[in-house]
């Protein structure tokens, strides 16, 4: 299946949906999350990196934007490759920050003796 302009934009929306679901979950369980200050700091960093990655993902998807700045076809492909590389770099940084955030939450829960584990309810 070949990628079209529409399917590429749908992919961007799906990625942004992950961020929206994260924010909804963070607000739903904000009392439990807020108790882990180290985790909150890393979640903020991860969310910021995720938003930067999403911007680069949106910008690097098609050539229309950077064709506006240059008429050189070779240069606009190079710009696309560079923007895609920057996007992937931010993606890896965001994923790493999310992993660190969850490890911080795990370690702070263990350090407290797990006393807050019974307070978290999915309902």
C-alpha cells in the first residue's frame, strides 16, 4: 500500500492522539501522579519532547512547506531528510524520558513501602 498525503496526515493525528490520551490519563490520576515529584518532572520533559517531535513530524511529512523556501528539488529532499532525522531524535529522547519517568514513579513507590498502591483505582 502506497502512502498518500491523506494517510500521512492521518498518521500524524494518530500520534497526537497518543499525547491526548496521556494528558487525559494524567488528569484522571493526577493525585496519585503528583505524589511522585521526580516522575512529574520527567513526564513534563517527556511531554515537551513529544510535542516538539510532533511538530517536526508534521513539518517533515511533505515537500510543500520547504518547496516554499527553495526551488531546488535536491535541496528540498535534503531538508526533508534532515527534518525527519531531527524528528526521530526527539522521538527517541521522548521515549527515554517516559521510561525514566515511570522508573522514577516505580522507585518512589517502592521507597514509600508501596503504601499508595491500594489508592489507585481504574474506576
